[in-house]
C-alpha cells in the first residue's frame, strides 16, 4: 500500500460525495481511504458506509466527536500507506493525475514531504481565486530542500497541511495537538520540520479549498483567539530545539 488518504468527516453531507469521488477518480490506484466519522449528526456516516460497500479500499471508522486533531491522529495511528495525505471532507482534488504526480516525485527523489498548490472555491465549487506562484516558490521548485528552506521559501505562512504528501515513517511519534481546534496545521508543520527532512515543492495545482462562511476557521470565537496566541509560545519553544539555522531564524 503506497498512499493513505485521511479524511475526518463531521456533518459534511453536502460535499462529502464530491470529496470521496475525487479520490476514486485518481489515475493512481494503490491507495486506501480512511473516512473517520467524528460523531456526525447528519447523513455523513451513512454516505461513508455506502461508499465503503462499493470499494474495498475505503475504510470507515465511526467515533464519538473529539475534533479534527484527535481524529487525524486516529487516522495516522491506523494508516497502512507508505505516504499520507490529509483531505478535508468539504474539499476535493480536481486534478485526476495529482496523486500519481506527487507519489512519482516522492519516489524518484526519496522525499519525506512533497507539496503542491491549491485554488479556492465557493460552496458550489466555483473558483474564487488562484494566487500566482510567488518568485521564491518558483526559484526553489522541483529542488530537494532542507527543512528550513522549505519552511521559509515554500510554506510562506500558508500552513495548509492538505497540500502535502508525507512519508508516514518521517512522522514517527509526532501527532496533532488535541488541545487545538484552530491553527493545528501550523503547530504540526513547525514540529515536523524540526527534523532534517528531504522536501520538495512542485508547482502543480490539485487541491480545491472550499471557503465556507460556516466552517470552523471562519466563525469568530474566543477559542480561535487563544489558539492563535498560543502559537507565539509554540514557536519560541520550537526555536530552542531547532538545529537548522534557517528554521531557527524563521
């Protein structure tokens, strides 16, 4: 098994079918899909079960609601793939050859992480914007990079973990901070890149990020604010551990 796609599912009945179908449509077929139903109260759980009946590569886990970080951790714990990709249940992959391209790149260059690009869409899947690829990304694209340069030149503040294919072995014992419900990707990236990794950016757009006003990241709440401020302490702590000078400076 080469790839595990981990999809936390919570009340995503409107978009879940499109999300799952985008994986089923991939030209690359050596994968498993983990649908982790995080205590949904709509028909999401039933949709997951129905898809699992038609494709044995799809596995469904029904669990009580514990949030996206804990749910992703559960997925990492049971993943069988050499590589892991995260996908949000209201988003989808719109390039059917994306998985093949990402895996081939990772295999050819023996990478720990390879990252692509995205476009933003509305609730109907209509394109909202597609940022032009900035100069630093173009300059360092398709090159093997150490963790520090990958963080400063490629992430550029866009801590979208769903854009990255990651070697499962490189994750090791690292897991998402279960206390965070906001900026959990930022926290994971910072800790993950403390390791001396082989990283690459490929300028291919494959991920459709659906911007919905009712999503967790768009609803103003005190918990998001406190999670945001906690990043200051997290970065300070990571800085004390960092060996890569570029990463330490960042």
